[in-house]
C-alpha cells in the first residue's frame, strides 16, 4: 500500500497534533452545551474517532452516509442519503465532522437537509479543505488543514475504497490512478 504513495502531504504527527488542538477549541466553544457530533461515513470515521477521543467532555455521536463520488475522482454533484441519522437533532447543538471539502456540493446538501430539522445550532468541522476546487460557498467553522488541488488519500480518505487506513495524508503515484 505504501509503495503506491508518491508523497506524504501531512504526517501522522502533524495530524495528531492538529486533532488535539481542534478538540480543545471545540471543548471551549461548546462549554455548558450538549453536543452531538455527526460523522459522515465513510471518510470521516478515522478523524471522528480521534477527535472525540481527544475530547475530555461528554459528546453524543451519530453517523450519516451520503453518496457523492461513486468510485471515480470527480464530483457528480448528485448527492443521495444512503444512511440517515439514528437520532433526532431538533433543538440540539450539532457539529458535522467531514473528511474533506472539495467542491462543497456534498456539504451544502447535508447542511440544507439538517437545517430543516431544527437544530439549536449547526456547525462544520472539516479535516481538510481543498479551497481551489470550491463550486459553492459553504461555511467551515473548524478546519484541520488546507490542501492543494490534488487527489489525496489516507487517514480515512480512499481511492476506490483503498488506502483509508494509511495513518498520514498522501498523494498516490500517477500510475496507480492510471491502472484503475
Ligand atoms: P465535494 O462534494 O466535492 O466537496 O466532495 C466531498 C467528498 O468527496 C468528500 O467527503 C470525499 O469523500 C470525496 N473527496 C473529495 N476530494 C477527495 C480527495 O482528494 N480524496 C478522497 N476523497 C475525496
């Protein structure tokens, strides 16, 4: 798996340090409030687990799955809910946890859907922000790292369902994409 990686953009240590910083910031911002963290399957699972584990306050967690890309590397703009939340979010403080915001289309759709359910507040925490590719404006309240306009894998992010368990964020060799 590692032999397919051309370069590491963000090391495991850098990720873990930033995750701890974000956890402290979220703890401060939500002091005295109940917090429901909503992870978007599957990419945000690794980040969600580390982030919640770095927090020293109680949090409720739930997950939602939407389809965005299928298995190609280009956004279709078509978003579908594959798995909805288990719990009601009405009147609750909700923090969406996302792996990467690229065009912003997926997040815009999710924000629209969840806003209609009447949460007390609705914010977004994204590990990675690929600003250059943004097609629609979406508010990001917490961002781990800005990344260049390259297809990245690792720490939850996949290419054709592989590479999610790499502990760092990296870019694959061109021949890996060509092979697929
Ligand atoms: P958006 O709707 O274009 O913002 O795409 C968001 C989703 O596309 C993310 O949650 C990822 O699942 C996927 N995605 C976007 N860019 C990348 C990437 O560089 N590597 C892996 N997945 C990506």
